[in-house]
DNA sequence: CTTGATGCAAAGGATTTGCACAAAT
DNA sequence: ATTTGTGCAAATCCTTTGCATCAAG
C-alpha cells in the first residue's frame, strides 16, 4: 500500500471508520479518474467486483464528511472528485448547453484571481468562505464550429 | 394587468403557449419573492389555490425554456429565481454549512470583476460563456458568533 | 372544434434505510 | 465479543408522464 493510501487509512481510523476493501476500491477510482465522476460512472467501473450501489453511496457520503472529496451538482446530477490542496485550490467547471459535455477548467492564475474575489466577499459580508463552486454555462469550442 | 405581465403574456403567446391563471400566479410568486425559491416553497404559497404540483413543475420548466427564470442547484435541491438583466448580471449564492441557510450576495463591483474573469476563461479556452453560477460555501456571520 | 393546459394518480429515477449477515479490531 | 460495514430489497423523495377533462382562441 502506498503512502497516500495509508494516509487515508489513518484518517478513517482516527474518525472511527474502517478502511475496507470496498472503500479502498471506490477511493482509488476517484483518485485515478482525475476528473469528476457521477455515482453511476463509479458504480459501472466496480460493479464486477460485487460491490452494491448502496455501498457506493455510503462511501461517497463518508468521503464527503471527511472532506476528501468534493461534490458538484450539475442539473440535479451529482459528480464527485478529489479535493486536492497543492496547486489546485479550486476547480471551475464549464457546461456546454448544446452537447451537455462538462469541461474542467484549471488555470492557476484564474484560480488566484477567484480567490482574491472570494476574500472580498468574505470581508464585505462578514463570512468565512472555505470552498467555492464555479459553474460556467455556454457553448464549447466544438459546438461553436459545427453550426 | 401591469405592463410587465403583458410583456410575459406576449412572450408566451409568441412561442405558442397560453398565459393561464396558473402560470400567472406562479410567475408572480417568483417575481415577488425577489430571491431564490424551491419548488416546495412555491407550491406551499399557492396550494390553497387548487394548483397541482405537476403544474408548478411544468410551469417552471417552461419559464426556464423561455429564459425568464434561472435554476440554481444546491445539494440536489433546485431553486428558481427571476433572470433580471439590468444591474444584476449574475447572482452569487453563499451557503452556510452550519445552519444551511442560503444568502444572496449582490454587489455590482464584484459582479463586474467576475465578468472580467469570465472573459479570460472564454479567451483561454475558446468558449462562449453566457451564464455563470457561483456558489460559496462557508460559515455565515451568525454561526461565526454563536460557537 | 382544435390545441394546449390542468389535476390527479401512476411511473420513474436517484438516494436512503432496515435488516440479516460478514468482517474487522 | 462488540462494533462497524456490506449487499440486498424495500422505502422514500423528487420529478415526469399518461390520461381524462377543462379552457382558450
């Protein structure tokens, strides 16, 4: 087991949960995907391993609670992705309203600018902001071409 | 009927839909709320008028199609609010993770800055962006106090 | 009279829960 | 042993759909 997984194992146990084979498999899928996944996408990848849908839901709920994944809701469908701290403070998602594809937008400069804006919101409204979801809607480059 | 409502009536009829009493009642609730409403919040306000839940869903779907309302999804719950063009190009929502309240954040300067950032995203990724949903998550001022 | 709209109830889809059994400490 | 986790099926919640009827043009 590599270093990272044992880190997660410790986190689970510290909070009174067991790091079972099922949770390990589900977590690895999300880590390896490196993008957002829906419950069904996760379930499809692991269904041959005899893991029930309810277990997927329960694991995701737990991961969320422990703050290791992030849930993104797009048109009533939920997607999940890892929270990664270094160099990727937040993820911006773009949805094409023509082809419905969802694109991850990741750009350090942009992220920094968004963070500055968040600071401003915090100050002006007396809030603590610790997470942001930004969802852009429009037409992607492919759909701009074929019209 | 005031000017605004007759504008909506025309919009509906131009698109082959009737401006019924039910749609009028539902639309007025959203206009008067001046904030985001869930389907249940809308339904509760009008249920005494003998309007079915299905009609609420159908009307919201239609309003969305005609682009007069905007749908916001927060943790699998959908909220609806008017799209207002003048001076309110976008709405930023903040959700307190302690008390679950949702606060509308509206500030012209902030909106302008966000729009600049969106331009940057458009250019760098060759996209057309025409709508943005920004959702901040954190702790509200009330919950910051009572701890 | 023709077309779209409505209310109701049934259907559908996503998510959660109850329960008996299995696994881990 | 005790506690937590799992798979399955049933239950629940939100949303959509089918159908008979109603209303508007």
